[in-house]
C-alpha cells in the first residue's frame, strides 16, 4: 500500500482535562525552575519518532531557559536510518544539548546532572540568584519515560529507590508533583510533570505514531486500526520481522492473515454463541482483537525488529 486509509477516523482533538490542568501547572512552575529537561521518543517500545514525539506547545513553554533534550531508548532504533540529527537541526531542536538514554533506563550512561549544572551556572538564574540548589522541570508527551528518568537518576546519584510511579500506559502522572531530590553534590531536584499532547494534533499520521508509542490510550484509537497501520508502516519501511516471528509464507498488505497467524501462534481464541435451529451453540473462534493487541505489544517490545518511523 502506498497510502493508508484512516476511514474518516480522527484522534486529532484528544486532549483530556488533566492535560490542560497539567499545562497550566507547568507554566506556573516555570518561575521556580532553573532548567528544563524535555524527554522525547527516540525509541519507545520499538517505535522511533523523534519528530512526532515532541509537543510544540511545550516548546513554546520552554521560553529562554536552559533546555536539555533527552532522546529516550535509542538502542532499539533502526541503525540504518541516519537522517535524524540533520532533521532535528532543521527543526530547531537543540536548545542546549542532545542526550540519549538507553532503553535500560537505570543505567543512564550520560552525565545529565553535571551537564544541567553547567548550563544553569553559565546563564541567569531567573529570580533564583540567591539559591545554591538546582530545580529542574521534566516535561514531555505522555509515556516517554519522564518518571523513569527521575527514578534512575536517584538510583545513580543517591543509591535510592524510585520516588515516582512508572507505568507502561499514558496518564500515570496526572499532576505536577513535589520536587524530588536526585543528587546531593550538586544539590539538585527534579519535578515530574504529566505528559501533555498538543490540544490538536497536526495530522492523522502523527496521531497514529503517538498512539503506537503509547502516548494515546489504545482503546481511544482502536487496536484494529492501530494494528493495520502498524503493518502498513512496517511494509513501507521494508521491516519484515513479523513474517518470521509469525511464520508467514511472505509479507502481506492485508492485516487479517497476519492477525490469524498471531491468534493461532498465541492461542488467542474466544467462545461465541451461534443461534441455530436447534438452539444456541458455543463455537470457538479466533480472537482478532486479542491478536491485534499481541501484534502491538510485540512491536512495542522490539520483538519485530528495530524500526524508525519518522
């Protein structure tokens, strides 16, 4: 397929009330922030969308404060697609420094804390000149690993456990939380924030990529169309890992044969009642909805290969 038919669906207006509230709280918290760490998706659950994974509304909120952009989970990205940095530069990404966290978030191999301290020390403190501590706001769209980043920095610098809840679905953090200490020397606090999408997404392609990443809850979009778009995207990128995983004879454009093989391989069946002339009969059939969810989960876990969509 050269084009994907969305069938008149629209997820562009999905903007829950807690996101609007979170955005207002973030704006209020900026006065106390020395620096911003923006998490975006280099690869979240197998999907590489460094452009679609950013919220232009948050970029407006950034103002002139020091800004660190963390590209999350890069180790699962497609190593053969290299234009990311050039496109990022054209899009005006780099306000300070480009950081990369591997999908094994607790490792945090790059010196984020020293970098943030240097950026803040090299610029004005914005009403906080008398303070010797650092207060950092962590922002980003839903489900990009903001809470995981905070927890991993605490483990790295303070040897302490997690201080904020982490979840595989959007919406775990629904309010701007209290400050969380992540380092003693220098004394640094990070503030977790709720993931916020733009009030209106630019197009269906962007919305679908965000949904595949888990930034929009599956049921709001529909696992069926998400699985179909995923197949279209994989074929478009010539990523045929699904053929081997589900033991297909060859790649195909239609989603039904793929889901049939997924259902058979995973034992996803359901019992349905069939009305016959002699009464109701329970018939076991393949559960295509469950198979679509399995297909999405395999992709998000990187089991279908290293894929870049942007």
